[in-house]
C-alpha cells in the first residue's frame, strides 16, 4: 500500500516562510514526477510546483521566485520551500506522486496540509 505523509503546514504571517515535506512509502514502482498542488476555498485544485524524475521543475506563475521544490530520491521525499508568503497562498496543499509499474501509470495523493497566511 502506498502512503504519502505530509508535514510542515501551519499559520504564518505575510512575508514569512514555511517548508512542506512529503514522504512516500510502499510499493510505488518508479517515480515519474512529484509535485505540490493547492486548493483554496471555492476554487479548483491547481498545480503549484512539480519536479520530474530527471530534476526538471515547473512552477505556477504566481509562486515563481518565491517557492522552491526539491526532492531526496534516496528517501522518496519531496519538499516545498515557500518564502515571501502572501495571504493569497492560503490553501490546503496536497502532495502528488506519479509512478509507473510495469506498463501502468499511477497517481497518488497525500491527505493535504493547511497553509494559512495572515495579513
């Protein structure tokens, strides 16, 4: 069974920083990509940052220059360093892992961690 355990969310003032972590365990096969998504109240879930198996990264425009995604391949862990946080970054943040086993693709999600930025 695959498990994604997130940590690091919380309440922070605008301009502050938080670091999210997501540890993946279980029979995951080969990881194709890892990423962070977020969903604010009344809005659809959106991609925040992704990192491919080769290390290529991609960021949502509003977080470029403020957020950094990284991964520890040995520990199957992905991180999201969030700096210069803004109230509009407030959302539930979800870890996502895309894997392949044999010929099948799989998509796994964490339980979500709340990030609240006060003005």
